[in-house]
C-alpha cells in the first residue's frame, strides 16, 4: 500500500474494492455478470464515495454535484447488453461519458453480493426473522428458513409490507393456511419458485414476477415486493463494509436512486 502522505484523505479505489471483495469475492460472479470496475480503475485515488443500487445517469449527476469521485453500486452500469458505442441521447452512454468527464470511478458488486454469506439474500431472510437462513439455490442465490412464528398469507403480507417498507405488493392468492417455511430471492428471483417448493417453503418473496408465475400450486404463494425494494439494503450493506475498515472515508448513500416504477 502506498503512503498516503501528501495525498490528503484519498485512498486507492482498489482498497475499497478489496474490502467489498473480501466479503463478496469477485470470482463468485455469474458468467453473464459484469461486477468490478466499469469506469476508472483500482489505481485511481479517491476521496469521496457515493453508494447506490443502480448506476443511473441521475446517480452520476448526483456524484458530480456532491463532488464524489467514486460510485459504488450493486447493479453494474454495463451488464446484459454490451455498450457498442457511446452516443448522446442514450442514458447509459451519457452516464459513462459524464463519469469519465468528471474523473469518477465506478465499481459494482452484483451477483457476488447476492450470493455472499451475509449478503442480500441473507439480509432479506433475516429481516423476516429467519435466524439461520440456508442456501436456496446451489451456488448461493436465494435463502430460506423457518419463520419465528407461522403466519397466514394475509399476516405474512402485512409483515412483508412493514419489514420492507413497501406500500404496494403483488402476490398470488394469499394462503389461508399457515406459512412456516419462507424462501426469499433478491432482485428478480421468480426462477427460484421450483427451488422454494423443493425445500418445502410455502411462500417466496422476490421481485420482477411475471403474469404466469402467479399461478402457484396449492399451498404455496409468491410475493413480489419489487426488484428495487428487495435489493435496496445493498446500499447500507456496502456502506457498512467500507465504514468498518475505513471509518474516516467520506461516504454517502444516493438520494436520487429511486425505483423507476411508479404506483398510483
Ligand atoms: Zn438486482
């Protein structure tokens, strides 16, 4: 590690990444994922960080306004669809261009943060009172375990709304029978419904559930709290990981990163 003399309160971006990767190793990322640095790099010296769930153009603008020189997010700026050109008028291109123009480094921990022990799925399960969540899908996605108290579908819905601070949820027909084993999957986890059934769960909480997946078998229900809502805890998790190691590093959570979905 280089001496920080004459460099003020700056730190190497790679040191921040190392703290996150110690908790959520980068090699655990899915093949299609693009966690890690997407703009700038590990050798950049940074002094102020902005944490968000998504690296949107609004978030980059917020970083510029707040003089932040590193953005740390859960969702990578460039993932799924390759960025073939950087053109005006395209939101993702403009986010990249604005970050480069302002010497902002961008780092993301996506699937590693989902899968880590103590990561997003563990947090979701623990929020619901599950003491020792187990892995739902081999490889680390999702979690499940026993609720502290069995709940009917409607009781579970009320609890979920309170715990995740959501006004609206979408779900399949609320079970009249008691739910004791609950599964969770952060983000878009409807692909885990069969895994939830296999482990004997009576309900799955996730986001991004599409029409057909609401046709659930008897004795099972699916609850969609929203992708954003199910993963917002990534921000406080990333903040606490960094603060634990670098308590002096200036860090804040984005105010502009809101769910893109509006409910009326
Ligand atoms: Zn996500």
